[in-house]
C-alpha cells in the first residue's frame, strides 16, 4: 500500500510540475510596448539582434539587485549585436520611474502595466529573464535571481552573439 501511494503521489507531482514549469519555446511571441523614452518598441524589429528580456517590478528585491548587473552586461555586449529590454510590470509607472531614478540603466525599459506581454511569456516569478537569439527563437528562460545567475547569463549571451 505504501509503494502504491508513493507511486500515485510521485505521478501527481510530476504532472503538476510539468504544468508549472512550462516555458515559452520556439519563436519568441512578438509584442509592442511603450518605452520610458516614449517610443514604441516592437520585438520583431530587433530580429538580427540577441535580445535579453527581463521582466521586473519595483517592489521586487532580487530585481533591484539584478538591474545594475544587467546594465554591466548590456555595456559589455551591446556592440556585438546584443540588447536588453527591461519589461516593467508595475501597475503604476511612477513606481518604476522612482526606482530608475535610484538605479539608472542604459538599456531600454518598457512598460507592460496590463501584464499582457508577461502573460504571453508565462512570467510566474520575479524577475524572469528570457534570452532570444538573432533568429527570434527563445533559447533560455530563467525564473528568479540568485547570486551566480549573472555568470550563466554572460555565458549564454556570449554563446548567442558568437553564433
């Protein structure tokens, strides 16, 4: 009986975890969002460039830790056909702008107050980072941020810009 119950529990957890960890794969879904500078940025117009999408919010502690490190990564690789799009999910844009005053970044910051793009990309953790290759294909998907993640990002970005 114990083995049977363990088997059923394992099966249920495996099926549940598959649904919980579903990532967007294949071609990156297109979107158009307004940037902090007021221009509309359309993902498909960046084809030919390696794109790191970083979904963040002002209330997210790990997001605040990660932002200056992402800016360093952007500075390091932007001349090699790489860009970062920071996608802010705050309902109130003022909160995002207050944080950007304290932690300025040089990469474009976009606003998704209705969370339509974050839903399309199945964002279920903050921050969520998605790496898209020059052909517009999603290659890497990361949930959350911990010390050491930037080393993974750097390795993946380097791989993609060299392709």
